[in-house]
């Protein structure tokens, strides 16, 4: 299998990460190290009311930083969220961004910082070919990222996913210098996550590791990281869902999340291709949608990934070997942590099939699927996921 893959690649690895409970207190020093004197803290309206944001702001002000808060971020961020945040950043003459929250806040904060000094429209920097070279690198403001969920791993990524409301499509804005300068990875900030959100975000981290591992490209470093990331999810996601105060489980899931986003530079696949249209149109949670479609994509890809999944099954120590054992374990895990079995339970209807299938086939993640999937194949997977048919 590996001999059929061209042995060439361009590899990158994450930024500086300050990992550990209680390290939020280092936020002011991290901002100063990143060159900020007047940061804009970007978060969502739910988090902005919580003590953790108040603490972050108080720490920053005590250290003499001219911090302000922008919380106009939707759960599936849209272009207007970026535009509104950019207006606040420029109007307040802020010199950097503290991206504080889950994947939506992190993505939006990163894109706001990226757009700080650009003159071209945001969509001109979509992750297509070398469009990222259009950017004025001097106009990119620094970012310090503070994740509060263990899912997207956006804190160690060089892109942000923003929905174009005109076309109801999720688009990836990319630039190598969008990577946060410093990450404050404090697992104590994730302790308040409800079980359902913990489950959904944790399965997002797992989907990143799984699809990266299965992507048909040459990146042995990413494969190793993805493999260990999946083991951490197996061991610690059920614990984190069952007991939200289990700090060790929370810490390991935060690491797994960052490992997933590091690994998926190797590629993603149809799990994300199918998930993106559903999330963009129906406003479903991204990680939850990934978790729902996962087994149907695995079944579609079986011929191409059976050997790799057998390897994962051995590494994870699953009771049942091979592809069947791995698929059964995924189904059991979903059931254990409360993931719905069908897309119908998320609000998708047969009337969405044609539109979503076309959107999925055109999604930038589709090219990383181990088996080529166009409109008919995407529709077949959607139909299976709607009916719960494996």
C-alpha cells in the first residue's frame, strides 16, 4: 500500500503551546511575547458571560494591556462575524487578537487577525491553489489562542472555516502565518463543558485523527500523531463525558484535539465533505455531524482502508480485530456517549440530498478521501446516513 504513494511531502508542525491546568494566568505575558499591547479578545456570546472570560480580561488589564472584548461569533461563524470583529479591531486600533473559546471563536479570531491589514476581500484568500500568496504578510496581526473545548484543535491550525451565507457553503481561509504565536492550553477551562458538547467536540478530534490517518498521502509523522490521538480519545473521551470534572481526562482530550489538527495537514475526507453542507445549511454542530456520518463513510471506504483500520484495531487493543472490529467499536462508542445514529435526527430530509451531494463533492476535503467520491457517491453515503443503513 505505501509503495503506491509518492514519497514526497511538505510538512509543518504547531506553534508554542503552554499546556497545563492553571496556565491561563500566563495570558498577559504570552500577549506581550507575541508583540501585543492592545489585544482584542474574540469569543462567543455564551462564553463572554462566564467567569473565565472575566478572569482573562482582568489579568490582561492588571498587566497594563488595553484589552477589549468582541463576542459576535455564531456557532457556525459567517462572514459578517469576521467583518464586525474586524471593524472593532481596526476602530479600537488593536494590535492583535486573543482567540478565546471553541473552534468557532478560534477560527473567527484567527481570520480577523489575518484580515487586519489586508485590502482584498476575505474570499480572495480561500484555500485554493496558491491564493494565500495574495495576502500582505505585514498586515497579519498576531494571535494568542486559548481553547475552551477539546475538538477542532483550531489553536494549532493555519486556517479558519467561515460560512459564505450567500451560497450556504463553508469556506477555508488559509495562510501559513495564521497560526497562533502562542497557545494557552489550560484544561481547567474545559471543565464546564456539558456532556453533549464534550461528546460532540471529542468526536471531532477523533474524526480529524481518523481521516488524517486514512488519507492517501505520504506523511508518516502525521500518521503517528493521529494514531496516538485516537488512543487518547478511546481512553479518555468516555471518562470526560461521564465526569466533567475529571481533569486528567480533560487534559488528555485537549492534547488529542491538538494532535488531530496537527495530523490533518495530511488530509481529510468524506466525513468532513458530508458534514460541511449539513452544518452550513442546517446550522448543526460540526463535531456532532462528523460523528453521525462517520460509520457510513468508513463503510464506503472499506476496500481502501481495511488494512489501515486493522492496524488501528491492534494499536487500540480492541477485542475484535480488523475493519469489522474497528467499525463495531466506533458504533459502540457513539452509543455510549449519546451520538445520534442518523442524519434525519439532525434535521436533514430527503429533499436536501441533491443540493448537499453536489456541495459535498465540491468541498475541498473531498480530494483527501481514500476512495474517489463524486456526486453519486456522496449521495449514496447521505442516503445511508439518513436511513441508518450500514
